[in-house]
């Protein structure tokens, strides 16, 4: 019996040794895997670990991890994202190498001290923000607040590398140099008003017959490029919305989806009755001549109306613009400058104003800045890609995507 116990003990010990060795090997393999060189730029190396960090940072901006992203979009999409991250790291390294040549890297003690002070100030501001948020959270007991503040700060410090301030400063010096080099390269490209006018005339000739024949083609030009011709009946509309509660909106939508329009109408009418008094009051103020924009800012519950460009221009509405039918029909009946009565939709009551008729060709002066900004950006991107190609040869860039 004792003999078998000894044999069993030796066997178990052997299994434990193998298990421990395996754990150690896994750890070593992880470190070795992260250290794999996946690109070389003028002697500088880009590692797989850097690609991992970059990918994880991108995903964290959307509240995702590599696991959740893979589950939702698949391994191929994750691989594509990792390849894109590698490309960005290589491009940044090329720009940094060029910035060194151009004297844009400032590693002076004065610059390091200034950057460190700025980073520390940002950390202090963040801590104050976290402190205010925690203290305002009634679910956190007063005795637990400091621990909660410390916990959130520690998470942030670790996540964004502030636990190694010297490295953070070095990273900032590098990113500043890359920004200066990019600015220099972009400055090598220009786009003139004359070029913009030529482009505008070409687009008017192309778009006008198509939009006149089919107003829905406006949306194609607007989403994929620059629209220079609006549908004939278009007008810019601002509206003050008194919103039906979101949970009720959801119920109404579900009823309509299930084919119960009668039930949806009853639910909507009940909700509209609750907000009609304040909508009537606002309508009376608008009709009496109060500033519509001021009323919209004070009372409107459509967040889209309070951000640009809608805040200044309004929504572009035309037949087939995609607005809910009641809203679109009411908008298209308004003369320029006219204010509607109450318009009921599944979202609530709306008070509409036709800010400006906008049908036909958009005047060049109204769209000149938009064209110049977009076309300059396109030209700069094209030039930057050409520079990447030149630097790739100059710095003998090598990438090993098969190691990702």
C-alpha cells in the first residue's frame, strides 16, 4: 500500500511539474510573441505588442475588447483592424524619422518639464472631475467616496500610461514631432478658389439634370461628395420639438411594427394630450413674433437642432428627404419665413419655420468654403500617401504581416 502511495505521489509531482512548466512556457511565449518584430523602419522596430496595444486602444474608445469585437464582427475584421494598426504605426514611425531629419524633435529639459507640467495639470483636472462625479453620486456612501475616487484615478492612470510619466513625456515629444512634420507636408499642398470654381461648375453641369429628374439623387451627392444642386422644392426648416417620452415612443413604434396603427394612434394621442398645453403656449409666443431661435434654444427638445450645421441653417427638407411624412408635408407647405401650427408626429408636437427656400443650384459663395476645405483635404491626403511611398523606399521599410 505504501509503495503505491509513493508511486502515486511521484506521478502527481511529475504532473505538477509539467503543469507549472507549461504555465511558465505560456508566459514566456506571450512575452516572446509580443516582442516579435512585425515591421522595420530605418533601423527602428515595430513589435507585435505595439500593434496589440494600438488595436486595444482603438477598441476601448468604443467600449469593446478584442473578444467582444471578434464575437460581433468576426476574426477577419479583427485581422483587418490589426493590419490597419500596423500600417499606422509604420507611417508614424516614418514621419518621426523625417521629423528628426527636419529638426522637429525637441528633447530639451525645458520642453520635457513643460510637457510634464501640462500632463500633471491634466491629471489634476481629471481628478477634480472624478471627485465631483463621485460626490454627486448618491449611490456611493460618503465613507467609500475617497476609495472610489482613487480606484477610478488608478484605472485611468494605468490605462493611459500615466504610471510611467517619463515614457508619457517621451511619447508626447514624439507625437508633437509627428504633428509638426505632418503640418509641414500638408503645407506643401494648396487648393485655390479658382480650382474650386472650376470644380463647382463641373458639378453643377453633372448634378443639375440628375437632381431635377430624380430628387433622391441629391442624397447620393450629399453623402458621397459635395451636393451643389438642391431639389426644386427644398427649403431649410427649423423646428421646436415637444417630445413624447422615449419609452412611449418605443411603445408606439412597436405597435406600428406589429401592424396595430389604431393602437399606436390611441397611444400617441394620449401622449400628445399631456404636452399640448406647453406646445400651444410656445406656438402663441412664436406667432406673436418672439425670436424663433431663442425659443428653440429655450424649449426645443431635438438635440440635432442645437448642433451645427442645423443650428444655423436648419434641416434641408424636400419631397423624399426621409423626414416623417407629417413633418415633411407641413414643411413643404410653408412659404419662406412662415411658421406652422402644431404638427403632430410619433415623436411629439413640432412648430416649424421655413428659414429659407433652397431649391435649385446652390450659389458658389454659399458652398465655396466647403468645396475648398474638402478638396484641400483630399489633395493633402493624396500628397501624404505619395510621401509615405517615398519614405518607404528611403527608409527601406519592411513589414511582416504574416507575424500578426
